[in-house]
């Protein structure tokens, strides 16, 4: 949720057929967010919220799922589970086999697998 690339998200939304007229609204929803805390009748100062998709909204989980929808792992013996707020994977290994987990993570980090 916290590390979503907005340009990639917009591209994926357009690929899914989301109307261009909605894109500025979604960008406005995601950018320049602020928050403050209220205790009793007192308020803290407004502070910026880190970039990402807000988890506590109805639209946030949908946008996150759009981001992870095309994430695939093609390593033999590796399984992947996608949740509303997380992605998990596992692999079966024998004592003499090589783990593909690190190379999969490296591919995600270096943008060779699309998130």
C-alpha cells in the first residue's frame, strides 16, 4: 500500500478501461494527503501523509489489487497468494535444490516483474 508508483497505477487503470475523465479524480484522491489527530477538543497540527494508497478507504484496497493483479512468479515449485493488502509466496525445496526466492525478489525490485 505504502509504495505504489502512481504512474504505473494510472497506466494499469487505463489498460483496464477506466475512463480518462476519472484519472484526475483518482490522482487528487492519492496526492497531497494530510492528517491530524483529535483528542477531546484538541487537534494536532496537520502533517503530510506518506505517498501510497490509503488503507482505510474503500477505494484503496481496489487500487492495490489492480497494482498486484498481474504479478506472476514462474519458478517451478513456487506458489503465490494475493490478498487485499499483501502478497505472499512459498516454494518447495529439497536439500540439494536452489531457492528461486531471492532471484524473484530481485526481479520485483529491479522492475523485471511488473507490480
